[in-house]
């Protein structure tokens, strides 16, 4: 029976990270981009927890670190959504492509 | 691997500065809510005097050293110097732009967030491990994001905020990924342990990937070239005092953690990242200066010039030596004053005329000689023209890399002379052209004080850098004592 | 006692006119009378001191062997023994040659100054003119008495400057301005050669003092080869070619007539142009060692004499004829030096100064009377109305033609004898023929100007006393100057000689020949220009030799050649260089400028403002850094991929 | 010396500039007199220093040293020796007459004279600083005031004054960037070698002379690039004509008169003194470039129609002589180089001041438009002719003896090459006379009849610089003994390495 080892987690985390990255690069909707960033952050959490379990089983540094990451991610999403709402109020759309007033 | 025991004594003395700043921030926030609408402008003076008090305390703490929680939080001259730099920067920004902030409104939020951002930077300065590093970084970034879109009504500010939050989020994800790999490879988050473990094991490709991720994540923060795309737009969009604090504080703090991370944690792989940093520095200097040439808005010009300045500071990192650190810290300190001067002038000019365009700066020398002189001195100090601080700073920086990376010295110095071109174009507009409306601009009290302080400090460091270089020497020396 | 004082303080002689120059320029410029008195007075005083000094030198014999030299350090660089060093001195060297020259220059200048008081009356720049004249006098006397070649070169250039200022004195005339510029540049070209010679001398022999140089060159084998010495000699000779108007560089002298007549008399007859001959005389020790250089000097002299004489035949202006006759006589002096006879050269210079200055001043008074009408064919029979000018001019004519009792005969005969003695038969023939031509063209002018029927439109009358007195004095000189060098009691030979004084046998044949030549020249001129009043024969001759006549009149088209060279080549290349500088060197610099600017614009476009693009560039950056890290660092990956250390 | 004479010389103009800040804008006369007093004080003091300098003792006198930056070994070291004193005197002479040459400046006179005084102080600083860091400090401090002065008070004839100002500034800064790289590398290598960081000329030179041959070569190459572009060596000269044509009179006087000499002074005092092996390697190339500069610029000047361009090109040509002289690396050559710098400085300053007056009165510098000025403005004509005659090296004026010394030095070392250089005097005579004669002589033009000749304060440049021209011409030992006392010890210090290095 296939035993789940550290490499599986790292590969999963890498895959999740790439998906998140792909989402950030292609999604046109600001909220979707924000979600994809969260995806990338959760990929890192997987990584951290996996390392904490397999490499330093005695202490919880990795897990503590992932808790910090989760809290910060939450704060980030809060602020990000607030900004997106503010933009929506001003420009009535959240399509990233036409936010290009600041250029050159 | 030593397990983490909670019984370790925490000596609170190490955290006095951070606690004071946090208290000041909360105090300002509460005062803001309590005080009636009219008295909001007083908050500026409260936060300024508070900061000056804390700077006093920091100076008295000079020379103390210690660490907290088994190396997670380091306190030494190095961290103290950075903290003093951040607080000075914050104080200058607050003092210089009180009139601007009163026009914008939301004083409470502005001042408290600025102080919280400073707090974030101070945490980063004495971060001894990956977690504290990340926490300080995120505290600063999120505080800045809110500051950037302070003017909710102005599309530019909000667009800048949106760009900043999304790109910063992505870059911190990348950084985190690198940190997690680093943690995975070494099993510890304490930087000192990491360097010991890396020294023992051969360089694995995972470590190289971690290194790349770290360079990318932190490169974003100091706006090194391939990762700099966000900074011109955010600098232009954000309200000018925020841009000023962003370009001074955030960049300096990022350099504080880069030095900590790369020189304490990753000396083992120095051969790997030295040449990359050198190449990045070279490209940053070149592109930062070249793209600044065609700019027409003073803020965007200063944005690109600050990218170029980041390139110069990166030069100090290349040799990972005490002289290198000294060069970075010295240049960061004088860079703070030059940027504060330039942006205060830009902010006040925007306040009076409502425009950032260079052509509106025509005849500024006749309308207000002080503003024109301060702008000129600030710009020329960034260019590295001798009597000003930039020259001494660049001398220290390039002194370190002459042996191995002579090509970088050539790029650095020739590009800084090319930068004189667009700096002098600003001077040309200010000194030669006749002003459209020749009404003199009378500069209010606190702004004059900031302008004069920045100009004098830039001149004095330029002419007599002796004492400052002594202080920075002892700070850089304490870096290696752990 | 006075003589002793004069000899020891000979440096006063050039100093006095120099002081006059300063006084006139700064103090007495507005008071014309006063500045004239100061100028003439200072030159007269200088002439008195000079005569005492000359008397002192000539009377006691020991100065003929060993010249009296006293000098002071002017410039000393480096430590002589230790490093490469340079020592230049300033001083006075009095020996018979320089004493004679000092006396001659000051004597003639005094009278020419006096003459120009009358001539320049009413000219707005009167005192400025006298300041230039005193400056010229000072620098010429400095040149004459200098003890080393560098000091001589300095005075040489100062004299060139004064001739530039004086030729261009009538600043409002464009022709005067161009003539002055031509004079200065031609002399400058010659000075370039002389300077190279001096540099070579200084470097090979380590000194420029005439006395030391003489000893060192005597045994020059220790210092340099004969080939090098010849080169030095030729280089040094280029200077005199320019200054004394010898063949290739003579073009400026005839144009120098643009200046006022006293200037022509003083500078372009008596003193300045003779400086070249004087320099060759002074450095005779150098030329004596090098046979081929002597040959060159002789040939140049003879050729110039003949060449100038042929041109003078066809000229129409009175001063131009005199100018060409000066070039020709200078050729004679060079010939004399070329054949090795310093005595003959200097003697002819001595006599020539008198009668040529006389003729120029006389021509000046003619112009003064006819209100500057210069064409000889429009004058006639002036001797009736202007007896003194007329008869003094005739005396000058006789002297230059070489009729026995007059000065010209003795010195020209001395040269012919010397040339014959050295066995240069070809040169002797050229010299003899030139003597004939000289007599002819000089008397052609005299008959046209002073005899024959008067032209009704000009009504001349005699010039004032200030102009006629110098004429008379110089006329006496033109007569008497030659008597000190007659073959019978040749006092001149005892004083001025090179090596040791030699008294060759008196060659009556040569004397007879030269008298015959001079007489036939005068007679031919008489028949063609005085007897047949309508000058039919002269005009017929002109038609027969049409092209030859035109070529001679246009001075063999050498001026046009130089002008073409100057404009086409020099200005052309200058234009070329300037365009090269403008478009290539400057182009390159501007190119770099525009390149940086355009690359700035190019890179700016990447900033599209769209967030996704930034994120994309961010990740391309991450990839680039990944590649960089693998290739530039010694990491495992680079070992696998064989990355560069 | 108890009384810090050099410091007072340096600070006098700065103090005057500070005083000017408080003088109200309108009273232009008081502004000018304050500026004149400032420069007069430093002129008098530098004359005093020049004549009380003890030549037999030689070496650095009036020295003053204050520790400045410990870890870089930088000391605020002001001193004067045989080479720097003439240059200091030259700066003050030209500074003083530049003030009077710009007596008719009436648009924003206060800023003009503040910047001019700062410029003079900056240039003076470079000549008396005997510490490499402080030398660089003053060397580049001068660039910005010049830019602002050219941009505001310049004149746009063939090229706009903005282009000229920018070209002047950026060109010299790029040159100084190369120099800075060389200085930083030299500092790092010498302090590594000797352990003690020391930036003073003498201290660093002792160590630098032991550097390896290869290091000395590329370090000297960089310095040659930096100083060469300032002294307008041949390929790097294209800023000089445009720069001078665009600049106002006072700036072009000081720039041509003194600023170019910092390049030469730097070459002699720093590059050759510290890196003799490098010097002997580069010497032949420098000689070729020097002679190329002479011939090229002389030809260029011949084709010019604008007076300031003629003098601009002529100054490039004269500097070619200086480079040729420095390339000889012998006592006579070095003496000639420094003396020619002094002579050319005085001459170029007089020339530019006269052209400035002509431009002020006739509003044109185009030679074909002018003629016969001698009748209308005789004193101006005298000044112009004196400068012209000095520039073509007429004996009796100051520039003949230095040129003669250079010819001797160069002829001895580079025979054939020197002949080409010496032929330059003919072309110089051609273009100088053409410029002088076409503007001054010839038929007077009616439209210039109303011109007033220079009088009162405008006569000062002519009197001050004119007397120096003549006195320097007749008594060269006044100048040469001082320079000789500076050059002989310098040459002694490097002669052993030169012999050892030989021609490499």
C-alpha cells in the first residue's frame, strides 16, 4: 500500500503553488487573483506543516509558522477586499486590464 | 535539533523600543477617535514628539546587545542603528507633510498606520529568525498598503493600492515558499542555526531553489530590476508623503533583513548568490537611470531614481563583508535624508499648485529659493556629486567591490553621472525658466524646518562624514558578534 | 672714460628706445610734438652711446680677437649635473661686427625718425607711429648686440611684430592689412625653420651662447655627425631666407611697401631685412664647417639677386622697384657670405644701408610732393622743382649702380673679387650680369622720374627741411661710406673678418669690368628712356618680349601660387578637419547621448500599467535569476550543467 | 605657519558669497563690489604666499592638516608647493579679472556672483588640496555652478546654451567617473598593500610607486581618461569649443583659464607622481595624442568664423602642447608643461574677456560681420592684439618661453613627432592673425561708430592680465624658478622608477 512520505507533500505543495501562480497571471477578475494568492499561501502552509512533521517531529516550529502565515493571509485578504470594493465604487468594474492609468 | 523550551526567560528590556512605538501608535489611534474633527491636526505633533522621544531612548540604549527567545530576536548596534534610521525617517515624513495630511483628512489613520509601519520595520531590523522576519515584513507591507490608498476618492491612489496589495501578496508568497524550503532543508528557523547546518551539508539544488525564491521575494521589496515593475506606479499613485516614507522606510527595512538573512543565514552559499546580486545590482542601476530620463512627472522620476539608488545599495551586499554592511548602512542613512528633502518639496508643491508635472516647476528658484535649493541638493546628493553625502556614500560602497567586480564599479559610477542628466533637467526647469505665476510660495514653519534639516545633514555628511562613519563602523562591527 | 662707460653699458642702447616706447604709449600719446621729440631724442642718444662703444671696440685691437661679453642668467631649469637641464642667458656681445651694426642701425634710425616727423605730420596716429618706431629700434638694437641665439631669436620675432604693426599702420586699408598679415606669416614660416635649428643646436651642444657655440662647433665631431650639422645649418639658414627676403620667401617684402615710406626706408631697406644676413654672419663658425651649406647660401644669394633684378626691370611703382632692388642687393650680401667673405658681406651691408635708405627717403619725399601718386610713368622732370631730392636720388643711383667714387662701387667690387677668388665662375657671371641690370633699371627710373618733360597735372615743390636734411646727410654717407674699404687702404678688412684678415692682390681687371657694366647699364637706360622722348624703343621691346614682359611684371606668378596654396590646401584641409570634428567626433558623442535617451524611451514602454504584465515579468525574472544562480555559482546544479566558475 | 593663509585664501570668496546672500537683489553695484573685495583678498594673499614661498627649501609649505575621515585615512590637508602655488595665483588672477569682465551683468546679478565666487573657491581648492579625497571633493564641486551659470546667462549661437551646458557637464562628469574608479581602485590597492589607509598625495605616492607594473598601467590609463577629458586631450576635446561658445564670459574665462589646468595639474601631480611605471608606458601614446590635438585643433580653429570657437579650438591646441610636455617625463618637459598651463591660462582669460566685451558692445561674434574695430575701440583692440600675440607664442610675452621649453623637452625625447607639434605655431599664427586682423583692422564699419571703448572697471582684466603677460614674457625666471623648485623633487621621486621601468 502506498505510504505517504515527505516528497508527496512537497510535490503537492509545489503543484498547488503553480496553480495559484497560473491563476494570478491569467485571471482578469481582481477577486479571483486575490483567491489565487491565498492558494499560493496555503501551498506554503502545506510545505511548512509537512516539514514540521517529517523533519522536526519533536518541535512544532513549522506549524507555529503556518499559523502565523494563516493569520497574516487573513489580514491581507481583509485589506485586499476592502481595496477592491473601493475600486469597484470608483470605477464600477474590477477587470484588471483597464486599471492602467498609472503607466510609463 | 534543540527542541523549543518555553521556560526560557524573556527579558523585556530588549523589546522596550517596540513596545513604546506600539503604545504611541495605539495612543494616536485612540486620540484620533476621541478628539473632535477640528483638533485632528494636533495628532501630527503628538506622533512627531512621541517619535523624537523614542529616538532619544534608542540613542541611550546604544551599545547594549542581547538576544531574545534563543536567537529569534536580536538586539545589537546594527539593529539599533536601523531602528534609529526608521524612526528618523518617520519623524521627517510626519513633520514635513503635516499641511498635506490636513488637506487629505483621515489624520488618525494616517499617523497611526505610519507608526505601525515603523514598528514593522523595527521588528524586521532585529529579526533573528524566519518567522519574526516574515511577521515584521507583512506588518509593514499591509500598513503601507492601507496608507497607499488613503485618498479613497482618487482613482490613482486606489489603483496603486490595489496593484501594491496583489503584487506584494504574490511576492510574499514566493518569499514564504523560499523560507519554507529553507526551513525544510535545515530544520530550523533560527538564522544562526541555519548557517551552521548549511555549512555542514553540500549545496543541494533545493537550496538553490530556495535561494532563488528568497532573492525574488526580497528583490521585490527593494524593487531590484526584474521585480521592480510595481514601484513606479505605486510611487506615483500613492499620496506623496506615503511615497516618500515608502521609498525610504520600506527599502531600508528590506535591506536590513536582506543583510541579516543573506550574511548571517546563508554565508555558506556566498559563491552562489554573490555574482547574481552583482548582476542584478548592475541591471538595476542601468535600467533605473535610463528609464528615469524620459520621465515628465517629478514623482515618477524620483521613483525610478530610487530604483537606481536600490541598485547602488545592493552593491554593498555583494562582498558580504563588514565594509559592505557599513557601506549599505551609511548610504541608507544619507539616502533617507535626500529622499525626505526631495519628496517634502514635491508634496508641498503639490499642496500649493496641485501638480507633479516638471514643467509646472518652472521658475521655482524665484518663487521659493529654499525649496529649489533643497530639491537641487537632494537630487545631486543622489547623483553623488561631491560636496553632498551621496559622493561619500558611493565611495564607501564601491570601495568594497573594486577587487572582484571592477565592471560593476564602472557601471555604477558612469550611470550615476548619466543620472546627473535628468537631475539637472529638473534644475534647468527650476532655475532657468520664468515661472508662470510669479507669486512667491511661502513655506509654513514645520516644512521649513524639515527642508533645512535635510539639506544641512546632506551637506554636513558630504563635507565632514567622520563622526557618522565612526558610528556606522561600530554598528557594522556588532553585526558579526553573535 | 666715456668710451669705457659706453662699452660696459651697451645694453643702454636698446633700452633707451624701449623706454621711449613706454613713455609715448602711456604718457605722451595725446601730445604729438612731445612724443616725436622723445622718440628722436632717445634714438639720437642711443646713437651717441653706440658710436662711443664702437669707437672703443675699433680702437683697441684686443676686441677683434676676443669679443667683449657680459651676460646674466635669464632662465635655468633642472640641476645641471643631476637631471636634464637648460640654462639660457641674456647678455651683450660687442665685437667689431656688432659694434658696426649697432652704430649703423642707430645712426640711420635717428635720421629716419627725424625724416618721419615731417612725413607723418597730420596723421591721426602720429604718436602711435613713433611708439612703434621706437619699439622697432629697441628690438633691432637688442638683436644686434645679443650674446646668444635665443635672445637674438626673441629680438628677431619682436622685430617681425613691429614690421607687422608698421606695415599694417594704415589700418583702414585692406591691402595694408593683408600685406601685414602676409609679412608676419611668411616670417613665421621662416622662424619655424630657425627655431628647429636653435632647438637642435641647444640639444646637441647644450648651449646657445655664441662664444661657447663657436668653440664647440669647431670640434663638432665629439657632439654630432657632419650630416646632422649640415641639417642644422640649413635649418638655421631658413630663418634668414624668410627675414631677408631670399628666393622662396621673398614675396612679403614688395607688398610691405604698403606701410608709410619711412617704414620702408628703415625696416625694409636699412635694418630689419639685413638681420638675416647679420645672423648668417654671426653664425659663420657654423656655416664655415659645412661646405654644402656655404654653397647653398651662395647659390641662393646669387639667384635671388638675378631673379629680383629681372622683376625690377618691368615694375611701374617707384617703391616697388626699390623693394626689388633691396631683395637683389640682399642676394648680393648672401652671395658674399656664401663664398666665405664676411668682410665683403658686411661692407656691402654697410654701404647699402646708406644709399638704399637715401633712395627710399627721396622716393618718400617725391610721393609726399605728388600726393602719393606712385606710378613712375606719370612723373617726369621733377629735378627742376625738387633739386635736393633730385640730386640726392641721383647720388644714390650712382652709388647703387657702382660708379667708382661712390660707396656702392667699392663694396660690390669687393664681393665680385671675393667670388672670383673662390673660383665660383658661374656665380661671378650671374653677379656681374645683375650689376648691369641694377644699373639699367635704377637709371631707367631716375630718367623717367627726374628728367624728361614734366607732366602738367603734378606740380611738385621741395619738401620741408626735416625731410631734406636727412637726405643730405645720407647722401654724404652714400658717397663716403665706401672709402674705408677701398682695396688700397682696406681699413674695413682689418676690423671685420672671419678667421684671419686676408689682403688678396688688388684685382684691377674686376674693377674695370664692373665700371664698364655700370656705365653701359646707365647709357642703355639713357638712350631708351631719356633720348627718345616717346620711349618708342622701350614700347617696341615690350611688345617683342610680350609674354616675358608680362611674366616679369607679375613677379613670375609666385604670389598667386602661394595664395592658391594658402586658400586651396590650408583652408581646404582646415575645413575638412572642422567637418570631421563636427560630424565624426561630435557625432560619436551626440550618438552616445541619443542612444541613452532612446534606450530610456524603449525601456519605458515595458511599464504597461497592467498588473498581470508586472506579475509575468516578475516570474520571468525569477526564471532568469534561477538560470543566473546555476551558471554563476559553484552549486551542484552548475556542476551538473558544467557552469562557469 | 600660525596664520592659516591657505584657508583664508580659500574661504574669502565663500564668505563673500555668503555676504551676497543677504544683499538685496537690486543693488547690483554693491553686489559686484563685494564680489570684487572677496576675490581681491584672496588675490593679495596668494601673491603674498607666492613671494614668501622659500624656493630653496622647496616641498610643501603653508601646510595645514586636520584629520577628517579616520577609516579612509582622509585628512583636510591644505598645502602649497612649487607646482600648486603658480596655479593658485593663476586662479586668483583670473577670478579677480572675471569679476570685472562681467561688470555689465544686470539680469539676476546676485545669483551670478554667488555662483561665480563658489566656482572660484572650488577651483582654488583643487590646487591647494594635497589629499586625494579633498582634491576630488573640490574637483567635482565646480561642475554644478558652471552648469547653472551657462544655462541662465549663456548665449546660444551655433548650439543652444542648454545643449552646451549639458554637454559640458556630462562630458566632464563621465571623465571624472573614470577618474573616480581609478582613485577608488588605487586607494584600495595602496591601503591593502600598506595596511594603513592614507589618502594624502605624498603618503599614497610612496606606496603606489611599488604597485605592480600592470596595475600602474591600467590605473594610469583611467586617470589619463579622467584628466585627459578635462584637459581636452585629442579624442575627448569636443566639449571644449561648444562649452566655451555657450558659456558667459566669466565662465569661459575661468573654464579655459583654470579649469582645464586642473586636468594638467592632476596629470603631473597625481598620475605621473603616483604611477610612474604607468606614466612611462602611456607616455608615447600621450605624446601622439598631444601632437594630434595640436595640429587637429589648430586646423579646426582655422575654419572657424565665430570668435569664441576660434579661442575654444586654440585652447585645445595649446593643451595639446601641455600633454606633449607631460609625455616627455623629464624635468624640462614637466617645467614647460606647468609653465605653459600658467601662460595659456592668463592668455585665454584675457582673450575671452576681450571677446566678451566685443560681444557685449557689438552683439555679434561672427568675424565676417566685424571689421575696423581698432578705430572705434582702440583700448579693446590693444587688449585683443596682446592676447592674440601671446597665443601665437610671440617672444616678449609670457607664452614663448614655456613653449620653447616644451619644444626642447619634446624634441629631445620625441624628435620627429615634436617637429609636427612645433609646426603648429605656423597654423596658430595663421588663424590668430586672421581672427585678429579681420575683427580689428580693415575699413571701419559705420554701424559700430557709436561703440564706447572699454573704460573704468572694464579695463581691469586688460591691466591685470596684460601686465602679467608682459612681465612673464621678459622675466620668465619669476615663474620658472618657482615651478622648477616644485618639479625637481617630483622628478627625483619618480626618476628611479622611470629608469627601472624604462620605456617598458
